[in-house]
C-alpha cells in the first residue's frame, strides 16, 4: 500500500529527511510490483553503457528520488507530491536498506554482503570490485533496471566490503560457537588450517620443554618423576622440529600471497559525491580487519612458542637451584654427584627434591659441575640416604663424593 506523507522539500525523504538521489522512471517501472509500476509511463532515460566507465548520472528532473537510509522504509518519494513507495512495494530486496541477511549490493553480477563475507573467509580478500569493473565492459551492466537506486553500485559495494569486514571481526569473538548452527561462524579450510597450525605450534613447544616443567609439577604433587626427564629429553629435538613446522605453516596461512588489486578507475558516478568518496577509499584506510587480528594472534603464538622452547634456559632463574639459604662453613656438608641432568631445569628439579628432605638447611645444585652441595645444622648429620632416595625419586642418580 502506498504511504502518504507531507514533503518538506523536493530533495529529502519525507519519512527520514535523508537527501535522496534522482532516479529514473525506467527504474521505477522495472522494479516496482506490477500494480504500482502500471502507474508510470515508459521512461526514455538510459544511463548504463558497456564501456566500463559505469552509469552516467541522471541530470534531468525525473520527479522521483531514491532514499538510501537503512533506517527508513521508504525507497522512492516524489519531488512534487506526498507520494512514496516502501520496500514492501518492490519486487527485489533493497540491500543498502537492510542490516542482515544476504543484502544484495550488485544486482547485475550477483555480489552481496554475504558473498563478500564468504570471500573474505576463504581467501582473506575480495575481488568483487575488480569483477564488477571487468563485467561492466563485457557484457555490460543493467543498473537502471536491476538496481533499486538506478545507478552504479560500486560505492555501495565498497561500503558493503567494510560491513562484511566488521561483521567478520565480530564473528571472531564467537569462535567457540557451533559452526553448523544458524548464524555461527563458518571457517574455511584455509582458516581451519591456520588455527590448527597455531594450536599445534604452542602444544608442540610445550611438549618440547616438558622434560623440565613436568618433573617439577609431579614433584609438587608428591608424585615420583623417576626417569621421566631423561625419557622426555630424548624426544625434545623431535618436538622442536614439529614446533617450527607448525609455526612455518601458521606464517604461510597468515601471510600467503594475496591476489593483487586490479588497477583502473573506480567507475563511480561523477555526481554521486557521497558514494564516490566511499568507492575511492584506499584499502589501507579500512581500519582494523580480520587479517590484522590474525597477524596479531600469530605473533602472540610465536612469542609463546619461543618462551616454552627456551624454558630450560631460564627455569633456574625462575625457581632457583637452591632453597634460598647458602651452604656455610659452620654447617655439616655433603657433596653429591648427580647423573642424568640435561639442562638447568633438571638442576632446579634436583634442588626442589633435596630441599624437601627433613633436616636439610641449605642446598645448591651446579648443573655444569653435575653436583649438589647440601648443608645441615651443626648439630645434625646430613641425611645422605634420604637425599639419595629423593634424588632417585626425582628421576636422577646420585652418588656421595
């Protein structure tokens, strides 16, 4: 049903006061439902050509304007009367006035917000603008009879790309949603590969350093770690290779070469100031997007992997190779030769095991010299047997020097 409203000026929409764009009668006749299109006589304006330069702007007074506001139901309004036509009275969906769903942008060649989002997911970029420019030359566009605005769609497509990028960024906040559920994020094979590579990098790096941190965890839980350090140490080189393999794959998926953006004019209508500005916005100014977040996540993963791989080198500084008390000359002392230590992490494990023995006042483990110096109060002998047992339970072999 036609909506009647009072027109405040001949240029703005009577419902939302958005400045409208001139639209030809040909567009109204082509896109209005039959019962409404019959009210208009044939238009003779032809704005589309096939030379790839886009649609020529409408300069004569057609008496009708197009409202592009997404918050307004009105699509067409008269310059001279209160007559308006709403979205429900058109044969097609007006993509620029929708906020969800497919949201068609290019009616001639089938590009929409939904199709652009799928391209961004699968390739990391979209070729929509380049595809439209090429097809404008051959076979040529039909904007005047296909697009509700009746004009070149490139400005709307550029804005649609920004909308798609923004919505994909929001999808990342819901990465744990069911990918098969309605509205849930759907990851492409490349995106899944990138995620697996990042997770694999961190997991394999953790396993590469497990020969150092796992015995400490078991010791803190009161569980014997006998032999576990030496067993895991044998697999450390393999885990390091796997870590760098996953990391290399993650860098490939994130920084793989993208198809270069085709050169050429933007093809926006010369008089469409607002859309021309949007159409010509450089890609570098599109702001934060999904690729930027992926790259940031990759460098976080890289930092974590390096931290875990180097864990054996700084674990001694974190946990120490003593119990915080120095072995002094007035203490009863004993020196133990330790076999099986492969890094500073092992020295830390041995120190933690020895200081848990009752009666031990001070302990210092020297990884390079493969020995542990233990001190007790002058009144008490060194519990050698208990210390040897603690060293064995930690997974190493001790001898009294």
